[in-house]
C-alpha cells in the first residue's frame, strides 16, 4: 500500500515524481492509482481550473497513452467506464440536462439518465429516470444524447447529483444496491 501511495504520481515515460520511475519500474497497482487519480483531477474542479467533461477527458487520456500512461491500461480504463461514465452530465436533444445513473453494457451510447434541468436549464420539480435503450430510437422525438458537459455546468455539482439520486427513486436505488 505504501508503495502504491508513493508511486501513484510516477508516469510511464519517467516524467513523474518523486523517483522518476518509468514503465515496469512502477508497480501495476500504482499505475492504476495514478491513472484514476489523474482522471479524477481533470474531471473535477480544483483551484478554479476548468474541468473536462467525461468525453473530452477520455480523448485527453487516449492522447496520453504510451507516454504518460501505459497504452493498454488507458484502453482498458476507457473500456471499463465507457464513453458516458456514471455521474457524467449530458445534454439531450430536448435541451434538458441529465446525469448518467447507469451504463448499458450492451448499448454503451444508450445509458440510463436522470433529468436534472428542464429545457430552460431550471431545476426540475420531479425527477425521472429514462432508460435510453428502451425508447424507440426511430421516433424523431426520442431522447438522444447530443453533448457531454463538465460537472459544474448550470450550477450542478456532485453533491446536487447525489442528493437528487437519493430523492429520485428509492426503489431503483435499493434494487441497484442489493442486486
């Protein structure tokens, strides 16, 4: 554990710190911890830095594969959390803002979402969870994701997301926790 903590800022190309380890000199758990820590940093606000939305963060990580991070590790990380990771904010074609609450293993582009803002970007009074994979996608009015947006957009922070999910549908949450 101490080695993981001590080495999670090392980078595959030797540009990290504190010991400038590179490649296989960095133990695998430390490589994973370093990648996850870096992803968390670039997708969350810190010191007023502009965070990246999940899609742009994935593009950024993909560019760093083989240099800052082991290529296979980056590709596995992207595969495991998907293009729209849970907790990501997205905009629908209806102009509503939603949060990804669950991925669909068979249709990565059609997750379950919870609407947080109406088309005018005002908080919704009643939360609804939509499973985009069960909606007739041939319909011109079917909800579709048109954009991934950074956390913090429209004043939506992580605490609001957590609070709203807890309010939304306790039965859905209980099924997810115990299934």
